[in-house]
C-alpha cells in the first residue's frame, strides 16, 4: 500500500475518532494496523501518531484494570 494512501487512511481514522468517540477501541486497532504497515515500508512513524497510539493503549489498559 502506498505511503500517501496510508496517510489518508490514518487521517480518516482520526476524523472518525473525533466524530464517533464511542468507537475509540476499534479506531485504535485500525490506527495500530496502519502504523505497522508504515513501519513495514521502512518509512519513519510520525511521532504524534505514535504518541496517540501509546496514549490510547494506556487508556484501554487502565479501563481493563478498573473493570477487573
């Protein structure tokens, strides 16, 4: 998949996250998949998206701990 297409898909995911916050976990999984695709191409990962991925990961891990 072309890098520009991945950037466009990530942009759409971020817009979706803003418009439909109830689907944050699904969007997180999609973002993670897109970042892995970028990594596979050898391109550097955008720092802001890596930070967002880690923040969401921590958020969901915290929710799981609180739910136990």
